[in-house]
C-alpha cells in the first residue's frame, strides 16, 4: 500500500513538472523573433541544389529550350526555313543571362576512340630444319656470341653443342645428374654456364670442355640463369623462391634476393643500370636493385604464373609471359604499356629480335609471332610432332633468336630442336596485314 502511494506521488510530480515546462514555453513563444521568409527561401534553394542540382539544371534547360522553340516558330517564314535546315543537329541557342552558375549545364564532350598505329609488316616464319639427338625433353637453348654454334640442355642430363649452319653435333657435355634447365654463354670469356634440377650451377671451360667452377647455395632445383651484360656476375633462380647473385670468378654468393613466395622461373639483368628482373610462379614480377640487393618494385598485374621475362634488344623495355596474357613494360620503374592477347596456352618462353618481332611458345606446341610496337599477332605456327612422340609432348620449353635475328631456335618436348627462318618468297600482297583496330580497342584491357 505504501509503494502504491509513493508511485502515485511520483507520477503526479512528473506530470506537474511537464505541464509547467509546457506552459512556460507557450508563454514565451511570442518573444521569439519572427521567421525571415527570404532566409527560408534561400535555405530551401540551397538544399534543393545540393540534393537535386543536376535534375533542376536539366529541367530549367529543357524549359528554356522549349520556350525558345516556341518563340522561333512565331518568326516569319524565311527565318523559320533557315532555322529548320540547321536545327536538326544543333542545339537551340540559349541566352547567357538566363543561366546562373548554379544551374548552368556543361556539355559532355565525347571521348575520341583510341587510335592505334598500323603494325609494321613482317614476313612469316617457316620451319626449315629439325634436329634430333637428345633422349629427353629439350629444356633450354643458348646461342654463342659469334653465331657459329648453339647449345641445348635436356632432361637426359646432357648438354649438346650444335653447328649453326649445318645442325651437326659438335660435342656432348656430361656432368649433371638431373635435367638441365638453363644455359648461358659468356660474351667475354670462353665459358658456358649451366644449371639443373640437381641444385647445381656449373661453369664449363669451352677450351677444354670441362667443369672448372661450381656455385653452391641453392636449396632446390635451379630453373633459370643469366649473365650480366657487362659485369662478371652470374644470376640464378629456382624452386627455392630465391634468386642469387654470384661473383663469376670467386664463386662468392654476393646477394640472395628473397621476397618471392614460390618458384622463380626466370631471371634477367640489364646493362643500362644495376637492375635485375625476376618472374615467379607466385604471379608477380620483381624489380631488384643489384647494388643494394633489395626489391624496388613488385608488379602484380598478372593473374597466373609468370614463366618468362625478357628484355627488348634495342628499346628500354621488357616483356613478361603468363597464361592470362603477355604484358609489355617500360624500364626502369616497370610502367605498364600494353597487353597482348590470343595465346590461349601456358606460355613457357619468349624471344625478341632487333626487327621488333616477338615470339612466344606455348605448352601445347603453338608459336605466336607478334609485332612489338602494336601487339599485332601476325602469325600462328604449330610444327608437327616428331614421329613416335605423343601429342602431349608437343610443348615448347625454350626458344631464342640467333645473333642476326633471322633464325629462331626452339627446344621442344618431343626431344627435337627446330629451326625457323623468314619466308623469303612472302610479300605484303601474298600475306597482307588483317588489321582490325576496332576489335583491338574493345578487347584491350588493363
């Protein structure tokens, strides 16, 4: 009973307090300043412009256009006929004083279509020699600087040296205990460098055909190697997700370039500045400072494994190959240039000559020839598989041009080396350029 009385007392006090507050504000209502109608209009106008500015401007513009059209119809026939001939494609002029900066409509300018330059005509390539001799997949190829011979490495653990002019075998080098995956020939010394899946990196003296140095350090298979163009430095990369920089003579491991998270499939070095570029199965490309031994830039544009990177021989650019497409980049910061579409396969290798012809080799045995400047695919090749081999053994593992850029050498999974050259009988009339820039514009993605 006491609690109910207490609750009733509290409710009564609250009600009286609310009533007293209400009465006080009602009594003071007349003391408030009167509403400024002009200020309210400005406030509503600003609010409408903020929320519906574009719509209001279009409505005002349409009203003015219709008003001008009605006025123009009342003019005499001569003026009306002149306007009728010109007003089909032109907007009706609107007096400038009828627009305010808040409601003026800026006409949208249409963007011009990207104009693509017409590609340079290149003669088609044709197969003219097939060299047999290896007992396993041919995994790598390198051409001697004098252009007299070239070397190939295979899964049969043997390195073979062939004459360039005749394709005859000169010498076989044995020493690796597993598949040979990379070869490089020095321009300044009589040295041949090789690497393989046995974790070994070897330096061969070509005067004695013997191994004179070993470079120990990789923890797994070594898939790629390259020589610096002007320094006595050797670069290797492999399945341990690292690239290593070696002093060629002392065998010292100068730098270990770490940062990739999966197999490093390709490594190259340039002469213009101390820069190394690597492509990895983690779908990234890394640009390294050779002097500091650290990563400068990581390019993540590719969505699939990057299996090959290669420099252009004359331009300050490089290209990378992946299953999604081929990309061109500008050095030294790695600025993206363009995509090259159409090679619907796992691309294992790239090669570029001085005439601006880039060639890509796929895991299904296809070869695509591209015009470097425009990205135009002017030829597609697929050589027949060697008799006795399966269709699945038609992949191209490596390729390179000779020093003149007129012969293309491919290392293939059917245990053969194929040599291509330009068709001398081809002309622009017999093999015209089918150039469709409208289709290229619609398919060019970044």
